C-alpha cells in the first residue's frame, strides 16, 4: 500500500512542479534573478518532500502553490510597476568604467578581483585593457563594452552592404520531411529533390538536417 502511495505522491509532485514552472514561465530556466533562483531551489525542495510525504501530501502541495503564486505575483508587479524592479530585482552595477575598475562598486556587489577576472574571462576577455565598460547585471551576468580598438569591424565601418540575413526554416529533420515546411517557404517537393540531387543526395532519408534561408536562397544539408 505504501509503495502505491509513493508512486501517487511522486506523480503528483512531478505534475505539480511541471504546472507551476510552466505558469511561472521560461524565466525559471534562463536569466534568473536572485528571487527566482531562491524560489526555484525552494520549490524543488518542497516537491521532493511532496514525493515522500505519504501522510499529508497536501501540505507540501499547498506550499508549492503559494511559492508559485508569489513568484508570478512579483513577476506581474515588476511588469506593471517599473519602479518596483529596483527593489525586487536590484540594479546593475558598473564595475569597470573608462577602463578603470571601480572598487567601491565591487564591494557593493560583493565581488573580489578574482571573481571579476573570472567573469571577464567567461565573456572572452583575458586582458582588462580591452574593456571600456563592464556592468554586473542583477541576474549575476557581466555585460561588457569593449574599447573602440578592440571591437570587431562592422560591415558599415568597412563600407560594405551585405545581404540581410534571414531566419532559417527547418525542412528535413532526422531523415523526415517536416509537414508544411516547404509550403511555408513557397517551395515544393520537386524543388527540394532537385536541390538534394545537386548536393549528391537521393532521398530525404540520407539527410540529418536541412535548413532553408529564403533571403539568400540557400539550402544547408547535413548528412545523417
């Protein structure tokens, strides 16, 4: 009997945390701020308790609903009242300005020099002289503005006018033609077969992935 209860409580736990995280949105997965991080850990801990509490699983379920509701309420509050974002999410902190490290702001952000160097290396900057401005965001990430000399050249600075890039549309995945994909890009199967034969493929089954870029009229094919 207890074994059946464990199964039911586990299924209830998985279902509850799935619904709550879906309602809370993808912010639980990416760009977490401090409160999202804490609430995510807490919700996971409560869900684990729910899976093993055979006597009163509704207590943990109620706690899950409350945490999820508070998180959604705060998210709604920050959208409706921009001034509340500074209180709830915090504000960005400038760590490097004009190529100089701001030690006072580092203390406010509770960072030491080793952590600052680590954040810079994660962004691909091993030489601090290449950084004009570095901002420590409220979600714990570092935004970097390189110096003028360290910025990669742009097409505009080189006097070029490249063709605008387009978002690729997947046509074939795992050897199967995606339903409606050709119609969405204004092509048909005869066109696809011709392009595949030109690339040396006899059928879609030989292709792992096919992506079409309409602006450049470019079909990228990857062999299985």
